[in-house]
C-alpha cells in the first residue's frame, strides 16, 4: 500500500447524494481477480452510454479531470453493500481521497484499509468546495494527513477527523496486518520474556 503523506490535486465533482457501492462498481465487475482491472468499471453506469461509448458529460471522461486524485462527492457516499471492490476501483482509477459530509461506515473502513482517505467536512465547507470547482476546474486543495488539515486555495485551513491507528497505517503505507507484522520483533521479545518470568 502506498503511504499517504500529503496530496495536492484538483477536485473531481460528483454532487450526487447517497451514491452506493453498486453505483461505484457494478456487480458484473466483481469477478475480476486483478484490482487494477477495476478502474474500467468505476461508475460504469454513468461513465458509459447504452452503446458502450464514454458519456462525455461524466467528469471522469473529461480531460480536465484526468490525473486528478481527489473526488468531491455528495452526502452519504459509499452506502449499500459492503463490497471492498468499491475503494479498489477508486484507487485503481487514480483517486487517493474522497471528500464528503458523511460516509457509510463499512465503506469508510474498507477505504482506510486500502489506502483511500475519506475526508469528512462540514456542509459549509462542502458547499464552498463545490462552488470552487464550478468557478475553476483547475483549483487545487492540499490534504496534509499528519496535520489532519485541508488547505484551500484562499488560504483557509480545514481540519478533518481520523482515528490515530488508521492515520498511522496510512502514513506508513501498511494495512492492519502489515502493522502487526512490523511489530513481530517486539511481540517475540515479549513472549520470550513472558516465558522466562513464568
């Protein structure tokens, strides 16, 4: 998993509320064994027209958003089923963070375990960011995970919540199992000491 330190990017606006995991990655794409192959299916119901051609009105198909790594989503992002493929698909496309006022708990946990940062902001900031993207598609924000801060183009700094364990894992680029494996020497030393004192 790639460490997450700071990220500066323009925002991909997706104002739809209550986007569920089936809309993020439809069930027909869940058969793949390679995470990288999921990028094609990301938001497939909206990205492609009935004839299979890209929908030119959908942001991911617009050249101005290519290379952007932060999705600005509507309220309650990632609701629905618990499929881990949803954050996999977002990451495979190149998205490293999603900003919303709220996330479904299971999606948020799956995102954190896979290196995708869910950033929760207040409605006022949320509206401000959408106004920003409508005025200037190239406007960028910077996410500083260590400081738990988002820097806006006008100089405003907005703090966002994240628990200390998931923050540490993202900063180090490890999942929970990877973190435990990194502690192997300490665990072994403790067990040996415990056996001696027993």
